[in-house]
C-alpha cells in the first residue's frame, strides 16, 4: 500500500530535477485520466454482457438481442397477443427462459412446422433476421388470432 501512496504523491519524480512542479502535476493528471478511461472501458464491457438467461431451442443460440426482439414482435403481431401469452409474467418481472407455460412449447412446434414447410415446399431456409419475409408464416393460418380455430369460429 505504501507504493501506491508514493506514486500518488509523486515523490519518486522529485529525483528528476529537470522536471518542474507543473510538469510533475501534468504527468500525474495524465496517469489519472488514463487509469479512469481504462476503468470506464472495463466497466462498460462488464455492463454490456447479457445478464438474462436464454432458453432458445428453435431459434439460433447466437441470435442477436435486436433480431430476437424483432422475431418476438412479429409473432406477437401475427397472433395479436402479448409476451405473457407464451412467457411467464408477474407484476415485477417476466421470466422469458421459463418453460412453465404450454403455449411456449406449442409455439416451438409451430416454428419447426413453419420452417419445414418453407424449406420443403418453397426451398427457403429461415434465418430469423429482422424484416425477413417468408412464404408461410404464423399469419398464414392464424390471421391475427391466437388459435386458428378462433379465426374460423369468428367468421361463422
């Protein structure tokens, strides 16, 4: 700990008689600024790491947060539902990784089915990117309803 005090007090620079007091203070300030910038960069890197748990079984594991959000918003619009339709939600925080709701597994089955239809009949491989247009999507059958059978019941 004594060496830290020695460095901060600049006593070690006094042996260089050719440096003025202003030059010593300038060097000391430059060291503090550089150390502050380094600390800021490390704190920024640590803060940018995702802290939420992901439970991706159909979507690619390396999908970006922006693309994941985009895909979820598309599903939400195509079925006219909110996040709580598939994800466990409480007043404080949603648990997006939980598999407690059966609708989440049904959605995964539907995603696999849609991908298979697009690949086998339209030679299209889904890449799950923002703005992606598919031949067959959730909206093809659901038409804005959480369950396709509700769509047909509404028309009758």
